C-alpha cells in the first residue's frame, strides 16, 4: 500500500492579545508592539493539517475525511472560532502567539488516531505563517 | 539540488464507489461522493522535480518541455473527462485525491529528462490536497 500525505485546511476567526505577566507594561509594549493593545485584535486563521498513512485499497483514502472534519469541528472550530484565544484554557499560561497556537493544534490533532500527524501549518495573516511538526525535524523540502 | 515546481489544471468528473461493497456500504462510507451520476472538481496539479542546475542553460529542466510532458501525460488524458469511466487507471482504483496523486506519479516518473520527480501534489479544491513522494 503506497504511503500518501493528505492535507486539509480549516479556517476560524478569533481575537487575542499578546501579553505576558513576566514583563512589565513597558516591556510588553516594547516586545509585542501593537499586538499588545489591551482591547485585543483578531485574525482569520487558516490551519492546514497534514496526515500520512498507507492508502487503503478499499476506500482509496489515507483516512475518512468526514471523520477528520468531525474531529476538527469538535476539537478546533467549535472551541476556537469566534473566541478570544486568551480566554481559553490552553492560553492561560502561554502567550497566544501563532507559534504556541501551532503547538496546541499539533497536540490536538495528535489525538486523531486514524492517520499519522505529520505537521501543522498555520497562517495568521497572508504574510505570517508557522509550521510545527512535533519535535522531529522535517526533511528538507517537506514544509 | 534545486526543486522546481510546475502547475497545471484539469477539470474532471468522478464518483467514489467500491464494487466489493453493497450500495448501502458505499453510501455510508462515501456519502454524496458515491452518487453514480458523478460530480466534478477543478483540480490543480503541482509537480516538483529535483535536480542540479545545468551550467550552460541555468535550468534544472526546460520548463517548456516539462509543460509539454504534463499536458501530454496528464492534462490531455484527465481534462474534461470522467475519471472512473474514461481513464484506464481508475477502472481498478477509486479516483480519490490520494489515488490521483499516485497515478500521476506513475505517469510521470520515468518521463522527466535530466531531473528526478520529487513530489506530486494534487488539489481537489483549495481546502484539500494530497501529496505523493513515490513511497511504497
């Protein structure tokens, strides 16, 4: 059975503020700039999840797409879409940067057992994107 | 090593159906994709080849030649066709995005002059794509 990689994109909109208690007000403003605005701001996030596995000869698929979409709806979209990221449990002790969001989304989809999670790619804006592939170093050219 | 990617597009009809299953099973697994009248997509193909830069031409491959190969081997066979009914490799394999990527790999693998096929990426739509690197 040939091994293939399947990538699926999900979109959600959320607000956040970059701020840490570890810095004082001035340091926060200096480090995070306009992202430190106390009233928050928001983005249309695009999350791209890549899974791999042998292509099942019966279905022609790496995994059932409906099952993956249900998982994403329940674990990602229903929890994150239309929310302020800073109010979520996962950002109680971590700054809601897209780096930390990528790690959180990676942890989340590692719980999807029907295929192997390869990496998570998140676009915060069309100019900023982030990749996380767990602690493994992805092969050159894969991202 | 330089990686070069060329894009092509084709629009095709398909449906998902496994003859070893009952109609109910097909419906359950494939949902609306099992509609035997077919449905279609605008597919985008991205073919990445890897090779060294030729000292004289400055090319990894001649892009014009690569375009012709993609047109001849893939686009002319798949575009405005029904994949299940008109493309031989999908008599035996369901034309899912994964299987289309694998089939295109097989069509192209031996045909790239002077470079190695590295990746075949097929977008069924913006939100869904499959990659094949020739891994068994």
